[in-house]
């Protein structure tokens, strides 16, 4: 029996330690490349509104009331 066999732990302990070392580190979030990020300074007004935004806008204008259909809404232009 050589010195190397005495100093190295059994294979199952090596794997257990590696597993513990890998999974005990805190969760890190991956970074995002600058070309994939949206513009931060200028915010452009959107032309297309989501359905709930259109309903809210029509409700403010008095063109939609509770109980009306949500499908087939009138075309709306966003307020400036």
C-alpha cells in the first residue's frame, strides 16, 4: 500500500465533497451582454396597447362601461 492510496480519500467521498462544494455556493445571476439590454435613457411611447390598457383608456373616455364585451374593442390611440 503506497502513500498515495493513504492520502487520497475514497472516490465516493471525493464526489460528495465536490457536490457539496458546488451546491453550497450562493446563487449567482448571469450577466447580460450590453447589446441585449434595452435603452435606458429614452423611453418611447408605445403605439400598441394591451387589452387591459385599452379598456382602462376607454373607461376614462366614457366609451366603455362594466359589463361590455372585452373582445372587439374600438381602436384607440394612446394619450400623449
